[in-house]
C-alpha cells in the first residue's frame, strides 16, 4: 500500500471505528508505529481535524467525515473500462 492510499485508509478507519491507537493502526496497515506517527502528522498538516489523547489514541473531530463518492452508471463504467485499459 502506498502512502497516499494509507493516509486515506487511516481517515476511513478512524471514521468507521472511532478512536484507534498508533499500535493498532500500525498492525492494521502492516507498518511501524513511527510511520503511523508521520502519517498522522501529515494528515493534520493537510487539515484533517485529528484529536490525540495520550495513551488512548487518535480520533477524528466530531462531525468530520469524508462524503461517499457518487458516480453515475456511465461514469462508473468509464472508470472501470479506463482502469482495465490502463492495466493492459
């Protein structure tokens, strides 16, 4: 998993499960705690409202969420066709 994917996945993990410790995130994403600390810092610098509670973990500020992506059927089909084409 590349860093961009992991950053998004961390936000989604916090959004879905609530507070998570760095150790738990590191285990989930099969990386080191230090990498998670750097990722958390990068998310904060990017404007993601993170709350850190020493010894208890990280969470997102109440009310923050990433809205789901909505594609029309045509848009979804074109994305799938495009990704299949690029894979060849």
